C-alpha cells in the first residue's frame, strides 16, 4: 500500500474538477477558462483545507492526462530556501518543452503569501519571463499579502470555508467506505474542531479511528486533546446557578487534571454561547461574551489563569442572579445511540 492510500486526505483527494465538493463558482470559472485553451496565471486564495491544491492538481490532470507529473512543478514557498532556489528550479523546469496537448507547463506555488514582497517582485519577473512556456498557479491563505502587480497578472479565485453539510457528508462517506462506525454526535464534535477545513476534518476522523472502532464525541475530543464542550457548558451553568465553590472546583479539575488552558475554556464558552448550548436570554449572552473577551485580554497580558478564570466565574454568578437564572439544571451528556 502506498503512503497516499494510507493517509485518508490523500486517498480521498478528488482527482477531477467535478468531484471537488462545493466551491461551485470557482469550478465553473475554471472550466470556462480551460475551455478557451488559453489559461492565464491563476491565484487561488482562501482558508486551509478548502480545495485549492486539489483544484490545482485537478487542472493539471485535465491539461495533461496521465503525463501530468512530467508537466507540473510543485513548489512550496515556505520549504524552498529563498527566491534563488525557486528561480533555479523554475529555470531548469522551463528549459524542456511540455509533453501533451497544452503548449505550456504548470508551476504550482503553495504558500505564496509567505514570501517577502522582494521575493514576490522577483516572482513577478519570473512569471513574465517564462510566460510563453509556463503558467503559474499561486496558492495563498491571505490575498492581502500578495503584492498588487502579481494580483493584476492573475485570474483570482476565492475559496470559501466548506459548509457543514458538505463536510459531514464527506466524512460519512469516508467512514462507510472504511467500515468505521461514527455517531452523529461524533460528527458534530469533528465539525466543532474543524469547521470548514476539510483536511482537518478528515485527519481528525482518521486519527480517532486509530483509538477506537466506534467513534464517539469522547473519542474525538480525546484524540485531539480538546475538552468536551459539555464539560464547559456544565461549568458555566453551575456558576450561573450561583454555586461558586463547586464551579471553582470544576474549573480546577479542568485546568489541572485535564490540562485545559484558560484561553481554551474561554474559546469554547464563546462558541457554546453562539450555538445556543448555553440557554440564557440574549442580554445575558452579551454580558457573558463581553466578560469572556475582557478576561481573554487579561490572559494575553500575562495575568494568572486561575485568578482570572475564578473572577470570570464570579461574574457569571452575578449575571445569573441579575437575570434570575437559577435553574438547578445541568446539561447531561447526549444519550448514546445503540
Ligand atoms: N472542496 C473539497 N472537496 C473535497 N475534498 C476536499 C476539498 N477541500 C479539501 N478537501 C480534502 O482536504 C485535503 C486538503 O485539501 P487541499 O490540499 O486542497 O487544501 P488547500 O485548500 O490547498 O489548503 P492549504 O491552504 O492548507 O494548502 C484534500 O486532500 C481533500 O481530501
């Protein structure tokens, strides 16, 4: 078995443009451009794990068929030692003629936004110098870090974070092909971790399968070393209910036994408030969110974590009192499916 078959992100990387999930607008425009036979330089930008490299490789297959490897130079701007090595490699690559029907070869340059602007100026000259025999596909996370003269020489394509149903659909599909049992709650947990980053989602699923044959939220969070959101929701509810001592004990357990950082606790609280898992009136949500932001800032300034988080719990207690939130209820772990 090759490495590509062992690593699921590679094994399940779509090889044709039409098989790329979502990114409909990008797919349409790319197909139109390929039809004209006169492909411009391209700049793909957007968050990680959304299909930029996958699209670049699918274009290569479309252009050259089986001979794509000989016609493509893949470079990573962060790995190459400076613009001089990039220049040498491009020069060497552009010396030989393309094989197959396309009259040019393809250079895929990943992490182009990590190049200094001087290096990007040199890159721009290379793009001009070799324009008759090569086309560049530049890949970046942040388009604002790419200098204007390069932007103006490229057709620009924005990749969006993938929507939840697309990510979960793909994960279900992979799990069934791999014979892995994964509960709906576990898929939710993976989404909580990956959001619209498909690489992270698939990697998390694969890593979780190394630990257990049936994937549950507990397995997922444990695999990535994250805390389960329900523990944090409980912590917040205990504090809102006015039981400060118990909330502080739970906080200590989370911090010292599970090794969760204060920042991580605040991050999860913010997200759980937004998702509605912490069930309080909107005014209280605003106050909690503001308090969390305030505490987060103090942590970045180097304040003691336990003191700050304890102060946060005390503020939650006051908010709970103000809005009459004494419910006596704690969330329970979702019932396990049989
Ligand atoms: N739109 C998509 N459709 C199907 N699979 C995808 C998609 N986007 C990402 N993937 C999966 O995630 C893996 C990584 O995607 P890809 O290398 O294209 O990300 P990228 O956008 O280039 O990220 P980076 O900015 O980190 O380079 C792919 O191998 C594939 O398995």
